[in-house]
């Protein structure tokens, strides 16, 4: 298995870690900051999370299982669907008066040669998408504080 494709984005939020955590882990509200996404799911290790991402009828279902749950600091999900495989990691780190919210995806690509191709095609688009989502997240969290 080739090494996973790592995609990370982060944003500083003028809010307490618990507030950032509560908003990030409110699966039903993730569509407010992740464009084209609807999410539902539970909390705690073993809980299932299901996201639908796309525009109109074109999209896919991303099924996940929570493998680590450390409120208000860290949540790790294992993507178990047909399209997305690997780990998603959400972390909240205190930074004085701010909180840093990090989102990392460790994507498993299906064939050995796909890793190099993914770094040039998938990674830049995914990084841009994560950055947009996290800017929206920060604005939403700031409005709530």
C-alpha cells in the first residue's frame, strides 16, 4: 500500500477550545461551513458519521467511523466508503486567546502510481477546499462568540 496522501489546513479562531470543538463536532451544522456537504452522525468511539458531498444530483456518500474521541481536543474518523478511504483528523489547539482548528486528511489512494498523480491533481484542489471551509468555519465561530 502506498503512503497516504496528506492534506492539512488550519485556521485561528477567536473562541475558546470548547466552543470550537462544539461547532466542529456538530455534524448536522457542518454543511454551514463545508460547501456542498450534508453530514449526520453520533459522538464517541465507534459512532458512525455519514456525509454526502456534491452539487445537485452529482456527488457521493462518505461513510466514516469515529476511532478516536478526545473532547475538546481531537476526533479521528476512518473513511469506510467506496470513494474516500483513509483517516480524517480534526484537532483543536489552544493558542492563548485563540484556538487553532486543524483538519487533516490522510487519503489512501487505490493504486501505487496514484500517489504521485494525486499530489499534483487531488491535493491542490482538496487543500483549496479545506481552506475555504475553514475560513467559513472561523467566520461562523466568530459570529457565535
